[in-house]
């Protein structure tokens, strides 16, 4: 790898770190297409690099969100048990599928999640977030953008836990962190505000990624130079993403989420 390529991968990692921290999805959804289409890295190696950068994103952002009180630790731990089980299964499965098949699965999955999130922006508002003090899991945080304290209760926890198995499986299979499922599920199924959902997802994705990273390493898919460059960029970008996330409104974050997913999905399906 030349110094120029190394710097370009660092830059790509920085951008994906910002987006990953802002949206709670780890950044793999953006980094994988860049490594595959921009740098010619094989799909399995790109996924392996992405899994390691997800660990870096979570490490850099989780402490910030927890310190601000935005992450819901109890909810995160409840969902993470099921997610980790799915991640191990997905990591094993990925090594038996061709790279082009993984790429198509990735693209179709993104289109589906973009449609769900777009529907949310048209049918729901943050005013519909409910708070029931008798609920098993509740949460609250101070929203800097709206200058008010947001209180909410978690609904339909069992449904979210089942969805977390799928999220973990896709995380291990595609290296996307699982947040692409967990964030929409937490907001649309369990009634968690977008900011709390992304913060809680950032808290969880590192554990999920660790579960599948060892599997990719054991199969020899980890390229140390590309991975190191991406991690360096992600660490810096993640810090910026957490600061932006605290200042943006929920609907703005959702709109950015949907737009970027659509762009990446089209490129992955038709590249």
C-alpha cells in the first residue's frame, strides 16, 4: 500500500466515523462500498476491516453518549445478549457465501431499511413518544437541540430482542454493526427517541463486532494495513460525529440516515 492510498483510506474512515457515530450504525454501511469499489478490496476483506472499525467507533463514542446520559444502558444490555448470538452465527455463515452474493444481500437489505425509515418520517413525530413510569425500562436525557428533557418508556421489548438476533446475524454476515436494524426497531417498535436509539446502538455495536471479528481473523480475511488506516480515520471522525449528534434534531438525523442508505444501496446493487 502506497502512502497516498493509506491517507485516502484514513480520510474515508474519518467520513464513515462521523456518519457512524451520528447515526449509531458503526459506519460499516459506508466504509464497505468505499473499500470494495474505491480501493478494489475483496468483499470479505472489506467486511473484516469494517468489523474492526465498528469496535473503534463504539469505543470512541459510547463513553461520550453515556456521560451525557443519552444511552439507555439497561436497554442496551437487554438487546446485546441476543445480538451477540446472531453475530457469531453471521460471522460463520459469511465465510461460506461468495463475495458478490454478500454484496447483493447488502444492497437489498439497505433498500428495505431505507423504506422503513422514510415511512417513519412521514407517519410519526417526536411528539408521539410516550412515557409510562410503570414500564420495565424507561429513560430520559436532555436534548441540547430542543432545549428540553425527553422522557420515554420502552415498549414491546420482546419484539426488539427478537429483531436483535437478526441485527447481530447481519452484523456478522455483512460487517455493518447491526445498528441499521436496531435503530429503526428501537424507534418504530419500542418508541425510543432517535437520539437515544443511536446512542444506545453505539454502546452495543462494539460488543457485537468483537464477537464476529475473531471469526474473520481466524479465516485470514483481515488486511492489517487497510484495517489500521480505516481505524485511525474512524477514531477521529467518531469524536466529531458525537458532537454533531447532540446538536441536530431527530428528524434531521433520520433524513440523513435515509438519504445515505439509498445512495449506498444503489451503488452496491448496480456496481
